[in-house]
């Protein structure tokens, strides 16, 4: 490569990097302007960190699973036990921190499958509108959507063994059609934009039209939906566990804990109050965050 | 050999209410390095014609030949890259024809990557910079997104993208009608310069007679899916024959008496273009024509060739068929 060519490419790469940094800065500005979305982000980060390092943060890490110490049972909230103790003398606060692990794992696993798969299927169906592939994908989505979500999840969990993994599988299976439907409707309107026709005139391959022309224009709604849905995934996961078809005791899953401890209401109210308010906090954080992400894309 | 030859092209759309005869039997040809302007009101079928040439629609019947190759029935997805390279398009509104999420470099690079394979990224960049300079765009725009550009700049970027593959035929679908006046001039100048230097043929779709005067070599007047007059641009402005053409020309606003004198006999525009779903019988212009005769309502006028110094000037109007023949036709 000639020296001047080298210089030119160096300069372009530098400018490109600069532009990217600039647009990230602008996106962060739009996000950080809203106090609510910042609050959501901070709460979520705190929850993620405490879940990751639960062993070090939880005051009684051993209380997460099977642990019995009847001497400390039924203690109301105090400085030693922030959320009190349960019927076996376990520290509820420690269990809640471990419980976040399962909730976040659920969200991560479900969304990391549902969002890409649902998006790709929706893109295919929307872009190839009128062809057999559209009918195949959308009718399949209709079938999954036509069964009430919780009923579908419950039937999958009861056919298979009730455990955390199968609960995730159930939620994944019931969730993808919603992304497919949303992306489908976006794709089938965007595919008639003149820039798509211009790309066709140039000979851009279909796969590149879908992923490089259409997808960037859908990222806003997709990511906003994903964050707002994260809270729904937490809720549905907890509901499945609450009904006894997800994680089984002594797993410190938030839903399982609420289910277990609700038998001790109202006298030992702190047992269920701990995991329930932890669940509410996580859901709230995701919702605030979703609003912030919407602002980031709306400002563009 | 013409670069583009269209013969008896028809494009019908079937809708729940019936059949829309958007283009109903038109003929024209375009020579290398020339510009043919398809002029008409909205709904006259000019954009449909352009889209058939592009392959966005396929023809219902008739033929569209690009250098003697039939392309009217090959949709864009089925056209080989070598053909797509030859025919490119600039759309009316650059705000929608440029992907809002891509910057100028990525937009033009897409075109270069496909049609100039084997270039390294630096070579592509150099090619892009020379293209931008040629069109009159600053390289500072390279990393801007469409919404950060002015209307004229956007349209020039769209033009650069269309030129990047090295087309021989460029379809300009109302290239200036979404722009403000100063931006229009900029785009028109760039188009003229490029045609002079590269000898590209333009198929210009427009309803702006100012653009026609600036760019066109030949003009075809479309009305409800048919071409009613075809002439060299000088003939078109100096000796318009069809009453519809005269009506269009006399609708140009004038400032002075002298300008007024240049216009043909004043024919006030009346009525609106009827629906192409149910076009009038005979000559489709007769309900709006001040000279309409009985025969105009009954029979479609033949195409008359009138000699002129700029080659053939054709008109489809009963006024130019002599009385004797008209009577024969009546009987």
C-alpha cells in the first residue's frame, strides 16, 4: 500500500471511530436526561452485581439452599436479619439475593433466544410477504399465540419435569411469536420504502436488505420491547414457580419462595414480603429502563 | 440501436374495484446520451412506466427492450447484476430513498461493493471521493446521516449512489419536485454536467416544465396511460400541437407581457384527470378539451406524424386529421 493511501485509510478509520463515539455520547445524553431511566439503570446494575457476587454479598450464603436451624426460625426483620427468617431459620434477605440469580438467568436465557429468533422469523415473514414462508411462519405464530400464555407454559411444565430449565423453555416457546408479529408488521411496511427499492435496483442480496437496511430501522421498537418484556418474563417465571411447576424448594427462586412462605401469612408476613418486594423492585427497574431506551431511539 | 425501446407497453393493475389501466399502449424510444422526458399529471402513468423499465413491476403486454434485450417481463429480483448495473434510478423524495440509519459513506459504499468487486477499501474510498467531487458534494458529508443533510445534498447523494455502478441509463423519477428552488438548480446542474461528461441516457419523469426545458432532448406527453404528443424539446415549446400540451404550457405562470407572448394560445385548464379505471371513450382528453368534436368522443384518434426540423413530431388528435378523413372515419 502506498504511503498516501495508508494515510487516507488511517484518517477514515479515525473519523469513523470518532463518529461512533459521538453517537454513543449523544445516545447516553438522551438516556441520562431522564431521572427515571437512570434510577432504573442504577437499581438494575445493583441487582445484577449482587446476584453475580451473591456468595460475598449475602450475609448468610449457606442459607440459600437446604439449611435448618430451628433456633432462629420465625424471626421478624431486624438488623441481623433484614427481612427476617423463615420457618427453618434461614435468612430471607440472603435467599432473596440468591433468588435474583434465578430471575436474571431466566430473563437472560429467554430473551437471548426469543429476541433473535423472533426477529429473524418476523423479518423473513415480513420481507417475503405473500410467499409460502410468510404463511408458514405466521400461522405457526398464530397457533402459539392462540393458547393463553400461562396455560401453555403450565402445560409444558407439567408434561416435562418441573424444574428451572423447563420453565425457561416454556416461557421461550410462548414468547417468540410476539416478536415475530411485531417485526413482521414493521418489515412488511418498511419493505416498500424507496430505500429498499433502491437497494434492490443495486442488486443488494435479500439477506443484506433484511439485516442491513431493514433491521437497523427496527432496533428501537425491538430493544424497547425487550426491556419492557424482561419484567414480564420475571413475572411469568415467578408465576410458574409459585404454582409449583418451576424451580422446586429448596431452590431460592423468588416465585418458589413466595409460594412456600405464603402459607405462613399473615402472622409471619415478613417471609413473603421480602421476596415479593424484591420481585417488584426488579420489575420496576426493567420498566424504568425500557422508558429510557425508548427515549434514546425516539430522539434520533 | 436505441438504448431503450418501448413498444405498445401496457400495464394493468387488478384491484377489487376493477382494472386500473395505468399504462395503456405506449411507444417511445430513447437514444444513447439523450434525455426523454415523460410529462404528465399525477395518474397519467409516467411513474408506472419508469417502474416497469426498472423491473419493480412487470409489463402486462408489449415490450421493453434495453439494447435489444427484452426486460419488460423480468422483475428486478431476477435481473442479472450486469443488467442492474446498467439501469439505475433516482427517486423523487431523497428523504425516503436514503436509509435513515446509514451514513453517506455506507450508502454509497453498498453500491460500489456490489458492482466494483475486487476493490480494496481504500480504492473504494478513493472512487467514492472522486464521485462526490464530480457531483459537487464535499467530503465532509461522508459520515453524516441523511437527516443531517439538506434536501439538495440528499438528492445528490442518491444520485451518487445511482452513478456508482456506472449505469448507462438513469431513470429520474421527479428528481427535483421534493426540493426547494435553490436545491433544484443544484441538482439540475449536476445532472446536466454528468450527462455531458458521461453520455448517460436519462429517462426523466416529471410534471415540471422548467425541468423539461433544462434537461430534455425529447418530450412525450402522457395522459391517462397514453402518449398524446411526442416532439423534440424545441418543437414542444415552440409549436405544441395537442390541446392538452397547449393547456399545460399555458399554465406556466408568467411575469411580463413578453413572456406571455411566448406562450401558446391560452387554454385554461379545466376539470381534473379522470380515473384510469374508467377512462373516457374515444380520445381520453375529450371531456377537458375545448376543441372536442363528436368524433373525439367515439373513436380514438390515430397517431399523426408531422414533419419538423427536429425529426418526427407525432400527435394523437383528431384536429390534425383532415376533414375528409374524419368523415370517412365517422362512417
